[in-house]
C-alpha cells in the first residue's frame, strides 16, 4: 500500500441495509414463544447494535442464550425476504471499487447471516474483509472491529474510514484511531450522532462515499464536516 492508501469498512444494519422488519418480527416471535408480552417496537430498535444475547438481556430476564436461539431460527426464515439496501448503496460501492479503494464490513450480526444477506442483495463481492462478532476480541464499541478491518484491508488504522449509523460505530472508530464517518439512516438521530463528534456526518452512504473519495489521496484528515 502507498502512504496515501485508504480503505473503508462499513457497518451493516442501518448503514448499508435496512433489516428493521426482519429484526422486529423475529423479536416479536421470540416473545410469543417464551410467553412474555411483546416489547415496544422502539425498545427493540434501541438494542440494535448489541450482539443478540445482549439484546435479550436488555429486554427480558429469561435465559438470553435460549431466547437468542429462538430468535435466530426465525430470523433465518425472514432475513432475505425482509432486508433491503438503503438507497444508493450499490452505486456507492461501485464508485469505491472503481477508485481501487478496498472495502470491508464489520457488524455485530453473525458473519454467516451477513454474508447470506449481502450475497442475496448482490453486493457481497465488494467486500475483501468480512467481520462479525465472532471474529474480534470484543464487539463494537471496542476498537477490535476497526483494527481488524484495517489489518485485513492492508491500511493503517488512521487511514481507515469506518462508516456507521450508531455510537457503537463512531466510538469503535475513535478508539482505534480510525476515521469515524456517521450516517443518519439507522437507529440514532442526527443530533445524537453529531454529539459523538465523528469526523463527518451525512444523510446516507452516497454522501459519505463522495466525501471519502474526495479525501482519498490527501495525506491529512480534513476538518470535521457536516453535510
């Protein structure tokens, strides 16, 4: 890699893909099975970004591993039919590929699920690095996901753009010394993301990728920008 080399790692849920309905429906099904009242939809969405077992510890006192097993069986049935790409994502990935910027994903969703979903949506081939929670020391916001992404993509952490929609992603990038790029297409509001002070904050992946391509080849990070 040259000194000005860049790489990009993306979060998935809320960043590249909209998997909300698959997630919510699978949680509702799990609570039906365990015989507890369904949680509020927003209560479920507030847990997105944690690994599945941790999500259940925040929603019920029942065994999180048992709940996660029920959830995952249902999610496997729904994940392909109930997940879509956010607008402009595939075109943005094409732009990065054409600019020879290596890409990866780093998610709290199990890697096998992520790969199946992205393959179904036709974009798996863009990602040279594919990281799930099983591939790192600890899940986001621990820096492991960003550091491992940088290592696999052959770039220093300081030259990795880490793109996500939540505090998990921004804090992970900041802790790793990577360039934290936030998008407001997921489960955090614009103001919540702005308060985290990412390098830049955008309304979606296309705007974020335009910024990344502008920065590619520049030796020093630009001042934080809001668009």
